[in-house]
């Protein structure tokens, strides 16, 4: 019935479609058409029209177009009353709490962002019209701010977000917290940027870590205490290592499993073994003071007390370990440790 639509051709026609499983009519916008597939079906990507309910069925639900009963032609395609369409991309909406860990300007009014969400992990999305004053994005999404998002996941799966075409579509951002302390004190700002960079490098997309999200939120608030920035950063680095499965061994020799000498002035840290070892010569050894080890053990036990000097040493130790895990130095590491980890 008519000419075949060209691939990637945009079309904005609004139609009523009929969902066979639920016998309901759905008002929808046909937003992109693809070439004609098997059995004469036209593969179409549809989205719900504004204010209309979303069809609850799977992406492969067959829907039938309803019109006045006569053939309708356009420059993109022509169909008759009984032509059938197959949905190939169903885009269910989800709501979550998110903290922005990366942001890029996509155009004069739009942004692409990387968000750490509490229930969906790291997602990448595009916010069209985010910088318009009267839009749904509180004037734009700023780095290191927390808000409530409403987003549409491509293909019904947040994990399928690779590449520009796989970006989640953000439809709403309700700003909740701007963490003012990290915007008024440079060491706090650098620590916050470093934590965000670690989360970007250490976490996989669509891998939820609610505990880590809560720890990140608490750390951004705790950075307001200028005397505890090193301890806050240390607690956050430890949480990231534990949540991603790289928790260092502190109580036994990471190579042999034997008990560590408790009265030694120094021990060694082996990144290859993933923990403390005896302080003997070797290529894979970093000498560590016992005071630093005791502080790390206290942090692992849930304490948040320690001297700033010991916390600074422990932070550099964990940062060096993370660099070995990643095989590359995160850009923000130099900002957080001006003398290098």
C-alpha cells in the first residue's frame, strides 16, 4: 500500500492505534519510521501522545491503525485502514533520585548528562530543552546537584544506553539539593569532583548501588565541615572500593593468608595482591605506616575518627590503589592530590 518509507525518516503524524492484547486504543505520535519488514508490516517507533496513557505491553505488541476508512497519503508513506504496525521501541518512564556526575552541552538549549541514580545506577541521558527558563529542568542540570528525574529508557531497558542513539530521554528534573559548601571552598570542590570521577570510572552503567548513592549524598553534605574533608574523602574512597568488590585486605597477609605482625612500625601494601603484606623488598610493595593501617581498619569498622595527617596518607594510598585497578589515572585525581597520590 504505497511507497516504502525510507530508513531514519522522521514523521510527526499523530494517530490512534489499537493494542490487540488489551483491546484498548492508544493515542500516539509516530516519531520514526523504518523500512517495510516481514509480512508487509511497517516497523515504527512510537511514543505516547502528551497526556495519554502508556501501553503496558512489551515492545513487540502489534497495534492497528484506526482512521476514517480511506487511504491516507503523505510524502513519507501511505497506508490503508487495516495496515498493521509493530512497536520496536517501547519507552517506559521511570522516576528516581539522581546526582549529576558529568554534564555536556548538547546544543544551545539541550544537555547530555551522566547521572548516578539510587535505584537504576549510572545512566546517561539527553535533556532536550533543559536550559530553557520555562522548561521542566529547573533551568538546567548542573554538575554535583541532586534532583528527582523522570526518564524514558530506550528499548525498555536502562542498561541499553550505549551510544548517542541509546541515551535515555530525560523529561523532567526537579532540583532538590545544590550542595552549596562544595561551591564555596576549593578543597571541598576538588574532593567532590574527584569522588564523582571515581564513580564514573568504577561503576558500570545500570548497576544499582543504593548504599553507595546514599554515601555519596552524605559525603557531599559532610564536605561542608572544612576540618573533616580528608576523613570524608577517605570514607568515600573506602565505600567505593567495598561496593565494587576491591576491598583491601587489612588484617592478614594478602599473599599468604598468615597473620600480620601487629607490633611492626611499618607494613607494605601490594596492589597486585589486594592488601597488606610483610614489609620485605619487592617490586609490588608500598611501605605503609602502622598508624595509617590502624585508621583504615577503623574506617572499615564504621568509625569516622582520625587525625587529618593520617587520613591524608590513607587517602593517597587508596588513590594509588584505585589507579592500579583502573590502569589509568582519573583526571580529577590530580586536582584532589596536588602533590600526586
